[in-house]
C-alpha cells in the first residue's frame, strides 16, 4: 500500500472519522412507490430500511441535538425539515442543509415518498461535524445550500474527460464554497475545512491539492467499479484515510466514480459524547441532559412529532421562526 494511504476500511453504513469530523452516515434506501399518506404503498417494517422510524412516513421524528453540526448532503430523494426554532423546509437531491446545533435544538427529518407512479429511492450523507467549546455555547442556526447555488469546478484531464467537483465547504483552487453558519469550525479559512463531492466519468483522472500537514483527510469511494489512488486499486464503498500534505491523484475505472472528500484542521479539544449530545467533559454532558429534560430545548411548535408537507410542496426553507421564506431558483 502506498505510504500516503494510512488506512482503507470497508463501509456498510457508518464512516468513523477523526477530529474535526465525528462520523458520517451513508444512507441508501430503495423505497417503493408512495401512497396517499406519503408512506410506502406496500406494508413495511422498520427493519426493511435504514431510515424507517416514522409510523407512516420514513424518517427521523422529533429528536434533540447539541454541541455539534449536522451537514446533510442529499443525492436522491426529498427531505422535510421541522425544528424547535419554528423553522421548516423541504430540500431534495443536490441540496445541502448545514445545521449548527449549538446549545440545543430539536428537529425532525422526514422522507416523504412523493411519487405514486414510481419508486422513491433515497440517498444522502449526514456528516456529524464537531464544534469548539465556544461554539457549543452559541444559539443554534442553519443554512440551506441550494443545488442551484453550490459551486462546481470542472477539470479536463489529458484525455479530454471532465471531472466535476462540487465545493460544499471550503475551497478548491480559487473557487470558494457558499458561506456556512457563522459559528462553525468550518467558517474560518484558517481551519482548512473542505468538503467536496467528486464525480469522475469512466477513466477520468483528477488531482486533489495538498492541504496542511496537521489536517485530517478522508476519501469515501461510494459508487463505481474501481478507483485508483496512487498505485492502489480501490473497490467501491471503502473509506480511505490519506496523508494530508501531498497531492492525491484519483482515476476512475470502467464506470463513473463518485467520492466524498473530507479534510480539515482538528479542533484538538476533549470529546464527551452520548447519543446526539457532544460536549467536552462528562460534567458538561450531564448538564446538557439536565437542561434538555427541563427545557426540551424550546417548545416544539408543530402539531406532530413527525410532520410533513403536502406532496406538491416545492423546495423552500424558513428562517427566524418562520418570519423569512427562501425559495431556490429552481422551485
């Protein structure tokens, strides 16, 4: 194995990462045609799908988070979001939601099966991204990064093939990502946090630039027949930890290859984690649970723990407790 490859791990669902990342989940569910209630047309049990926790509609009903960020990158399907701040929205394939949970928020993520005449595949990544001790004390906040606005970098290789790099966070060469929430470790350029979604047509080659020697760096090859890194041939659904301060050459095999690329400077603070709460010490963790039991991180303003929008609802998002609405250009 090449000396710049630290490890290679096969992945079924969860990507165990390193500071400043906590982990990432790669969800892929082949949901069938939807019914009138936005659930599956045929009876289903929870065990059939990785994300079926609602009674009718797949998804994750009302639940709390504090002390870190969830970055949700949707590749296929639709997500309905509701939270205890009074915000809500619908986003879909190509969109990214960046939620800083700060000092506490409840939210739900439901996956309505909006198509009644065809299957409703759902694929997304959710990255759990840590916050510094100071950022953990801030009020929760979130931003929608709409697919129409996320910058792409297109690079032509020596054979004329074109690589597509979606810049979700940070920068690639001189192309900068959209702004993330202000109280994020990724908001400061000195932290060199880069999140890319890379698509390589068959036999396409691309070179990723070096970052700092102290950064964490991972590549997750999640779709395709083969990916070549240096002199190593990689099969799909493998996570690779890489030396950060060297250029990395990626070459797709006989099929299109897709890669999730993650890198950034570590926060280098202790982590005390229990479920969806991520603090620095056990004492802080105990206090966060006491605060949640006392306050529920604010009153849940929705009539259901698993609300959804109507089938015809276009993509949109609300902010400031629903005071401001935002629609992408493509809605």
